[in-house]
C-alpha cells in the first residue's frame, strides 16, 4: 500500500529543514510546521476513523516520523509523541474521546506519564494537583495525558488521566543541549477535577483492554501500549541517524583531507568501513521495528492474542534500536572531521538530538533486556511498559 501521508510529508521536508534552527533557538517546533503536518494528516494516522482518522499501521506512522527526523529530530519527536496520543485516547471511554475531538478532530494532546502529582478520589472522579515535567509539544496541545497513582484495596494503581488546557498552566523550563526544539516544558495543576471517564488504568492497559475498544473495534487498538509508545520514542532517534548518514555521505564524497596529503575521503577504505557499519546498524534498527510492529498488528487482525514472547522481543529490539542508532551516528560523527561540529550542521544537531532522546526512561536498555532474558528463562515478567 502507498503511504500517502509519507508522500505529502516529503514535500514538506525542505521547509521543515529550513526551520530547524528556528526550532532550536525558540525551543519549540514552529507553528507553521505543526500546521503543515496537521494538513498532511500526520496526527490523524493513528486516530479512529470515527473521528476522521486513518487507523494506519504503526509501521507506516514510524516511517513518516523517521523521515521527518532526517531533517529535524525535534519536529519528528513532537510529531511522534503527539501523533501517538490519538491511539491511546481511542482506548479511553467514548465520552473522553468526544470531549477532545467532537468539535475539532485536529485537537492535539501532549503528555507527561510519570506519576508525580497527587490524585485524590472525590465524588464522581478525582482531584488532581502537582507538577509534571517533559511534556513535549505541550504548547501545541489543548489537552494533556498525565500519570498519577490511585489508592486501591490491594495497594496503588497507576492511571493516565486526561486534562483540558483550561485546568493547567505551562511553565517554560526547557533549556537543554539536545532536542531543544521540542518545547518539553512543565505542566502545573492546582486542584483540578478529573471525571471518572477521563481516567484509564495501567492494569487494563497492560492487559491490552480499554473501554474505548467497544467503539473502536479495529485491530490497531488491540496492540500493546508498551510496543507502540516505546517505538514512538525510538523512531525519531533512528531517523536522526538516517539524516546524519545522508548528510555524511553527501559531504564525504567531496571532502579532501589536507592533513593526509590531499587524500579524498571517498577513496579512504577506513571511511568505507565506518559508513558500512553505520548503514547496517540503521537498517537493523528499522527492520526489527517494522517486523515486530507488523507482527503485533497481524495477530490483532487475526483476532488472536499477541504472544507475550513477541511483546518482550518488541521491547528488546526497541532499546537495541536506540542503541544501534547511537552507534551509527557516533561512527558518522567521528568520521566527519572538524567541520561537523560547526553550527548549524545537520550531523552535529542530529548527534545531539539522538543522544538526548536516548536518555528517555523508555530507553533503559538493561531493564528491557533483563525482562527479555527473564522471560526466556521461563520466569514471570510484570511491567506496565510491555
């Protein structure tokens, strides 16, 4: 099938590339880029057809995100995160979906999932207060997903709650060395009421069930959150490496090393090896991502339970995908010479942005690999990010 959104996004790349410096300097994705990507249909790819969405394959969505990341990882990061949230909102009660999309199906939702606020049970719902960090693209959103802990008879349950822009304020705290264009600022709330229908349990999420499945019956909404969200973070990192690779090849074909007697880099066998290694790492990251997500969707389409082993493998390959992208971009950066550190420079920027993305909690490599190894040994594995 033709990825029509990808075709439209490719036409936008020159303008997005031109605005990459502006995004860094202003510490947020330019409004013009968000408007163009909205028009192209990026944010509706994983949205239910009931609200004008495409219900596309995640494989197609990630291809779009990687393509955007080749020219501006910050724009791709925000596009990926905001573009994944319609998928999660589709698992909420229908009333919550209508709260967001009834008047404008292009309404965007940002997020901050760490349960750093206080959620108190009150009549008809919850009272929410606190501060949440790292809400990427929040300036472009009118709603936000926030993580919170809820007391239960057996202890605590983790919930994602949906809050409108009128109930929170954004504090500008985003001053960073990488992904500076994502505008991942703080969300602050003081005693906001959250009705029951705007809360979704992580226990249900981990069991691949949600009240929204009653109205959104497509197979897209039966795959695991741990797979979809984790690859939402890795896709722009792989794309950043791909963009650095393309820029590197273009530059090195013309580069001459005066320190080596005028040697053409294009004829340097050591450079050839580094390029080959980088290309292989990028390919491996993409192929495993597409295989795993394609397999999860295939099981869902067949109405079959997604094997737990596949869910473990998806997380294993997701963190390795991030590692592979970093290994590739490090090789390219080292092979690029001193000019690569001059700003503005796509290799230097993508290198910083890729490394910044790698510190996201979902890229805790040892934790994800340990889960896979534990499962391979036949031991019980319990993690809400599977």
